[in-house]
C-alpha cells in the first residue's frame, strides 16, 4: 500500500497470474540465489519435478510448453537461433503463485514517486543526470546516495533505479568499484 496519491491520478494494477521459472543448468544459479531469499521473507512457492512440469505445462497440456533448453540466448540472425541445447533439458520448475506483472510500469513508477513526494520526505530532481552512485567504503558497499553530473551529491540510503531503457547504465554505476560482482544479467 503506497498511501495517498494526488487527486485524479490513476493507480497502476498488478495482474496476479503466478509465475513459473523453469529449472535447467542455465537457470539453476539464479534459482539457487533467490530461493533462500524467498524462504527468508515468506514468499510462497512450489518446487515441481520434471514429471510434474510435463503433466501441468508440457506437450499435451493446455500450455503445451516445449521443455527443451534453448540457452544461452541467441540473436534471431544467429544460425543456431531456435535450436535446442543438446546437453540440457528442463529438470523441474519453481511456481510462485502470488506474482504477476504490472499493468503499466511507467504509471507504477509515477504512483510510487507521487506517494513518496506526498510524505514530505522525498524530493525529485528532474533533468539532472546521475554520474555516480555513492557507496560506503569497505566490504558492505552500502548505497549512500548519488552524485549528479553537476557534482552535487544527494544523500539517501535507498536509490531506486527507474531509468527504463537506460537502467543497465544506472546498474553499472551502482557496481562501479564495488567489492561484490554485478550479477544483473538482463540488459537494456
């Protein structure tokens, strides 16, 4: 719940449809990383065996998923695009029932910003490019704010990356000089 919004501002909606993450050698490192976090914070999930995935989602089911592996991703013009990986197959899945997608990500970002500003504790700076994410020194690499291209530093224990198609660049700034590796593999 984000509290009040400016009068007349529409609210973005989440469409809860559940989410299925297929397990293969390519996705297992990601799954191994997030499942302990899900357990710690109480996110419900079901782990499915290969036979359960085949029965519920595989060929012949209403979903008719192909359970071959197609990793690593390839461009459409690559000669092996669409070819199954010969040494890998889906061996299970993680189903998260209480997840989905946001109907309008841009509106959701506006909703969060508007609600935060209405608390009186948040200021927004538009038309200013972030040149660095300021972090504490040491092993914790805690975020302390951002530095703008004009040299001004804005101190905050939380930095929200809402850069849309430029989010990869902001993520790279967050990990510049960090003692932990950037494990964000999705790029924009």
